[in-house]
C-alpha cells in the first residue's frame, strides 16, 4: 500500500523557525513515503518567503482511503497549544477576541478565556482538543502520529497534564520528542513517555548550503564583505525600552568594530519583531542595516555570515548553533530552557540589560554542534521504524 505523510506545523504565518520544519522532515523522512501533504491551521501560501503551501487543518478530518497515512507534528512551541492562542497569530479577528478575553481574565473573570476558546473551536469546526497536540484517539485514521521537536511552555507551571483527557491524547501518540529537559520532566511526571532531543532545525546547515541560500537572497549581497553583528528582538521584550537596546548596541558596535544588522525573525500577529527593530534602528548613530521584509533564506544567510548573533528568537539561536556562529540569547524562557539543556555553557542566555558584558565574553567563540545533530538523526531513525 502507498504511504502518505501529513506534516502538521504552524506554516501559515511568518515565524522563521516554524517554516523550517517541513524542509527538515522532508529531507530526512520523505524517502519512506510516496506522497507528502503540508497542513496548518489555515490554507496558506508563503512560498515567496521560503515557506510551503499548506492545506487547512480540516484536511485531517477527510483523509483519502486507500493510503497508509502517517502524521508528524513538525515542531514549535506547540505542546497543548489551544486554538485561541494559535489562531490569534494568523487571524486578526481571533487576535482581537484573545485580547478582550485576556483583559476580562485579568480583572477577575477567568472563565472568559475558556469561553473564547470554546467559541473559536466551534467557529472553526475543530474536532481535536488542541491544534498541534493531536492523538490517535481523536484521529484514528492515522497509522502513526509522531511529535517532533516540540516545546511546551504551556505545560510548565500549569495543571493541564493532570487532565485525564489530555493524558489520553498524549498517551495515544507513538513517539514524542521534546526539545528541552523541563518539558521532558513534566511529561515524565504525568506518565507520558518522551525523548528529549535537540530541535531538528539544528540540521539546517546540512539542508541549506551556501549556494542554495545565495540563489534565493533578496537582501544585498554587499553584507558578505562586511563584519556585522546580527541583532533581533521581539517588540514585547523591548517595548518602551528602545533607548536601552540602542545604547547597548552602540557600545557593542564600538567595542567590536562591527556594523549592526537588525533583522526581524517573527513578523506575524503577536510577534512584531519589525516594530521593535524599526524603533531601535531610528535611535542608532552607528552604521547599520535594517532589514524590513526578509525571507527564511535571507535570515539564515545573514546569521550564517555574521560575526555574532544576538537575539530572543529560539530558532535564530539554533541557526547560529547550526552554522557555528557565536551566539547570545536573551528575553524568553523557552530560549533559556533550550540553552540550559543543550549549550555547553548556560551563560549564553543573559538578561537583556547585560548584552555588553555577554559580548565581551562570547564574541569570537563558537561551540561545536556535531553531537546535537547526531542526536536528532538518531531520533529520526527511531521515527522511521514506524514507517517500515
């Protein structure tokens, strides 16, 4: 019987890391299938930015008979992510409902979020409890369901894993790989078997070589001949502190003699890197380049050729790791958890107010990642046994 793979990922909004997973999955597991379909919450086409065309989530309710069907949740911070949260990144109307329900919850109406979640699930005809944490008890037509490189900030510090219905979903999954030890430990305590594996995007340097990146660039290739530091930051981290970021970057530029390259990695609803970087760039006197509307190829190429990566993006950091570029992370708990799990030096994650000190320590210093890549390849080997 012919085999078909469904790759489920958040590929209908521009958030760099999410758009990488289909490339990695197709490269390393595609050989076991006759056909691959790419699924997200909504039908989309971000191919102009390096993404894949996707079919809407509802496609999973009507899969074709006559095939042996398998599903991979490709990655991202998606363990137990609810419909309201995920759709708020792609649908302005849902984002508005989420803001209102959040305000109501903060003033003492906690049922507002639950009501909004039920409303959105009803409106979208959702048949699964979560978007990217689906089980064979919900979608029995699939011979196997696998979770690859999942983060789980939503299961940390909550009691969601105490819910028997949630444990039933997760227990029906054939193989769960999570990307940091905090999430792995939380699942273990709930009796959910899992493997803690580096994020599979670490393999991007094996998939995207220099020629491929160069052929798809939309940014100026002149940067290749300059020494620059790649800087990224989310707006919710730097809001009302743009002067702080700019003053630190001025000092870093003077200290290193490097130009500054400010480049957004997440521009979707709820991310807004571009807003923060425009504000910061406007306050800089040092020589700089501001990237407005990059593709995944631009982001990857710019990080690969930088002298140092500084950012709050997990997958920006993983890009630096993959290509052997010195890196400094800040600002986001999921990034700290990842660096604590996999970096040889947890000091690579710092407070956003101490960037200058971190640059003095890590500028020019790289960390090998061959073992990280081997761990992912071993994880893929274990997944592939489900398809033989």
